[in-house]
C-alpha cells in the first residue's frame, strides 16, 4: 500500500470512532435546540435543553425558569417530562415535553396552555 493512502485511511478511521452515537442507543448527556412555534407564544428566542443523567431527565424550554422533570429507563424509546404549576385562579398550569430519538438527534414536542412547539435537539 502506498504511504500517501495510508494516512487518509487512518484519519477517516479516527473520525469515525469519534462520532457521536445515535440517540436511541446512547441518549445520556445534554441536548440543545431551539423551539419552533406551532401555535401560540413559545419561548423561541433562547436554546432549550434536555439533560438525561442516570434515571432522570430534565427539560428546560427556552432556558427560562421552568424546569420540567421526568424519569428515564435504559432502552426506553420515548422521553416525557412535565411541570404542573398553579396558574391564574389556582388552575393547574401544565407544561409537558414528549421526545423520541431520531438518528443522532432527539425530536420532540413542548406543550403549555400558551403554546405548542416542536424541537430538534442535538448533542452538546
């Protein structure tokens, strides 16, 4: 084998080994992306973040003060987090995030009484 072909092949092999795994086989870590509003007024100016660590997951829409919590079990192919606060007139103000692996990303839907949005999160 010629020496000029050897180095590019080694470089490609190293790059392939450094690539991030698919979300369905290794979802642990921090994932970020911007919400895209489908309906209403959503926090779309800032990034949103999903963090999976151990058996817990946390979703923070638009990096605001709302933190949605959920649980995760290894091998699970969906992610659910929610937060229920008191709204006006003591009515429940429910926020939910439902996600799923999409190749090397996590897709999902964020819902609150004020909005509905979808998001594609990539590993940070």
